[in-house]
C-alpha cells in the first residue's frame, strides 16, 4: 500500500489535545532505562568486534562471507548507538541536561558526529520541519533549479542514473551535509557543522561547537593510533565500513520519513508546527524497528513530542492513531521499493506557491 497523501485541510486538533490523548507516563524519562538500551548496543558491538578478531584464522573463502556479515550487523548496532545519542540531543535520555549532553557528546563523537553542532541544526529541523525557507535537511530543489532538458531526459529514462544517485547519497549524504551543508540551504558564506562562525549557529553556540570539535579530534587521534598500531586495513574492516553503514541507515530512514510525492513543503501562513509534524511517515523495517529503537515506526510521535523517550513512543503512537485518523501517515511499501520510488518521483517542487508538492516532470 502506497503512502496516502497528506490532507489538504489543516489538522482540526491542537498539540495539547494530542498530548492529553497519551498517558502521562509516556513522557517520563529514565536515565537507567535509557542506559540499558545503550548498554545492550555496546555489548553487541563489543561482542561482534571480538568475534571478528578471529576471522583471520578462517579460510580466505570464508572471510569473503564473514566480513560482509560483520559489516552489516555491526553497522546496525552502531546505528542503535547513534539513535540513543540522538535522543540525548533531544533531552529524551534522562531528566538531566548535563547527563544527556555528556552521553550524547561521547557516543556521537565516536561515530564522527559533532554532537552539539548537529544537536543545534537538528533542533532547527524539528522546529521548522517542512518549511521551505527554514527547515534544514532534504530541502527540495525548485523547477527552475533543476530543469535542464538533457539532464531531465537522462533522469527520466536511465535507471542507472537513479542507482548511482541513490548510492552516492547513501554513502556520502550525511558527511557532505556536515562538511558543506549539502541538501540544505545555500548561504552567502561557507557553511558547515564545524566552524563556530557558520551561519547555522548563533554567537551563544561558539563553545558548544568548539567542544564538539575537540571531541572529534580526540576520536580521530584514537582512530589514527589504531590504524598505526594495527594497519589502516584493520581500521577499515573493523570501523570504517560499519561506520559507512551507519550513514546508509541514517539517510535511508530520514529520507523516507520526509520525502514522498504525498508529503508537501510549506511557505508563509500555510506552515504550522502541528501540520508539518504530521507531514512525516512511519514505516515498517521489521525486526530493525526494535534494533533502531523505533525511530522508524514511531517517527510521527517523535516529531510531535521529541523529548519523549523511544521506549514509550510505540505506545504513544497507538493512542495518537485513534485521534489522528487520516492525519496519521504510514507506509508499508518495502523499503528498497520506497527508496527507488522516492528518488525517481521526488525531483523538484514548483517555484511558486505556499503548498509545494514533489514532482518528477
């Protein structure tokens, strides 16, 4: 079943009405419970690393099977850690901001994410989701920016072009977003997640950005030591390839949460917080829903109440669906098919208008 288009009429309920429909305990944050999910992921990552250390004793032909399995599975559990750190950025890990930022800084840095910088820009995304001028990632191009007869013909008729586009976005999309604000707005000066002077940030953020940068330098020095001690090939096999899988999952999940021809962007008075919080999609990733801490199948609830911890989000979603009705968006299209469909159909939006829908031609 494909995605049902976002209703044109603004939602007839308020955030308070939606919050009141959810049991109050769903908003309670427990440091101990949150830490238990993080501990599970860390135990799995450590166990996989330990097992992989014996792959060298296996026959060469067996290693061609063992390493790819390790890369995929390790990437899954590393992405679980990514999600827990993401919750820290939303202050959903615990009641303590100090603890949230401490845990988030450590574990996002270990995954080469500048914690505070990303926390700030991601917070801007949540405050302005779907706003054509103010949202952060996955800003659509307009027709005038992409309409080139030869290029559009290639995109329309060459599936290989789509395949290359998807592969590049999955592997490099997030690093390029951090490094040069790719897929977001163009600014008059250099924009990235590492310079305090970047136009994303305000003067009050200077020390947050510096702390994030220092943490990343420490992690990079640690990775450099590992490479020098055990070889760059070992670093690639144990860390870099699983790290790339983390980026792959991040882009797949976030892209499909916000990019579909049935999900609009808004300008001006057409934009309201509740309207765009509901213009996001819950999708089913099977068992990965659990390993990804339900960021996949409870994203609507997450956008409505981002400080709600993930372990309450599924129950909250059940209550929300009763009141949201047609305003609750979910899609059970197989993920690979949905990714292909989104990449082919969502090429641009029109230059004019206050409600902008993705188009392919």
